């Protein structure tokens, strides 16, 4: 199964998997080799919004 993501403007996109969160931090596995990378929630929300609030989840 493949998933295609259209580029947003001229931004190089990639996907990260959210592995956890708390009140101030989102933890992600980033394809650049970071596991459980800590991203401040405010920064994560700014990036998420700037990229069109796109998300994919599997149940």
C-alpha cells in the first residue's frame, strides 16, 4: 500500500509519527533518524498549521 503526499508550496515535506505527548511537548519519530524527538507543542502546532494541517491515522 502506498501513500502519496502532495508538496505544499516549495517546502520539502516529510512525515513524522507522533509517539506521545504531554501538556507542553509532542514526541515524534522523525525520518531523519530521531526517535522520540521532543518538539515543543507550540512549535509543532505552528509547523502543522503551516503545512495545511494534514494528517493520517490508522485504526
